C-alpha cells in the first residue's frame, strides 16, 4: 500500500470519529482571546487551536517560522500528512482515544494537559524532527463538552533520540501530586527549583519570581543556573520549553 493510501485510510477513520462527536456552537469572548494571546507568548515552536465542530484548525501560529509550512491554510489533512509514515497509525490512534474520552467526559479541566505525544514531524524541506505535542481543552460549549483544543509543539530533536511514538493521557482529576519533580532524564529537582521553574514557564522575570517567593534575585539566578546545568539545557528558554513539553511542571 502506498504512503498516500495508508495515510488516507487512517485519516478517514479519525474523521469519522470526529464527525460523530457532538458539540454545540462556540462563542469566542475577549477573555478567550486574551487567554490565547498569553499562551502564544510562551516559548513553543508552534501552536494550533483545533475546533472539534467542523474538524478545522481555527488558528495556527509559529509553524512557518519554525518548520517552513505556511500558517494560513494549514489544515487537519496537512498536519497528518507531515507526520512520518511509520508514526501516523500510532498518532491517529492516540488522537481517536482522546476524542472517544472527550465524548464521555464533562467539564474537563481547561488548563490541564489531556494528552502528551511524541512523534516525527516533517518540515517543508522534508526533514523529520522529533516533536512533543501537548494538548488540552481551551473552550467548552454550554453543556460543558470540550469544543476546542489547544496543541503546542516543541522540537526536541537536539535533546532526545527517537525510539517509538510515545504518548500519555492525563485525565482531569487523576493527576497525582508529588513533592519533588523528577525529569524524564532522571534529574531530581528540589521543591524550590520546581516552584521557580513553574514561574519561569509562566513567563515571569527574575524580579517577579523574587517578589512572589520572597527570595532574592541572586537566589533565583542561582537556582535557574543550577537547573540549566542539571538538565543540560542551552539557556532559560530551552529549559522552559523542555519543562513544558516533558511535563516537568
């Protein structure tokens, strides 16, 4: 079977599942737009807002800058077509699981990650990159059903090696609290480092973190420097991107 036929076959299954998903009309408010504008300031490589009603991408940002694909006109079909042929079946399977779970869920957490997936994604030149995708509910209809999802993507090609498609579901209300955060690399962050890292991810400056945690700026600098060294990150931006994509916070 050719790659095109293989792709079309699996995409048809996903579209059928999406078409069976019933959701009400979506009314975007100024608060929604403000929330999205804040999300867009975070250090991701690109973001997609997907509306489940109509199976459409409402908004695509950063894709042209990071992967060369045009933001305008980038569709559901375009997205899956650029996933590596060896990964497409697993990625679509996980996305179907997510839609099926949402079909039986109510009042999902707006800001909690529902699905993390890692797979290979092509840039415009045809080169594949290893990306982490995190997906969560950003909009619900009047009955509480998820109507739009926010996906953000981080290129982790330089820091990780591909073995297979990885994914993890984090259903609302089932995430366990832990006192110490352990990174995927086996790096143990202290409680204070985890607090500072969460605030870095939120885009706060060293002075703002200092004021919020009642510690000196020098202490913030020291912890940040230690975390960059511990995680083998290039800089603070790289640290924040990995923290988000690998669920350290």
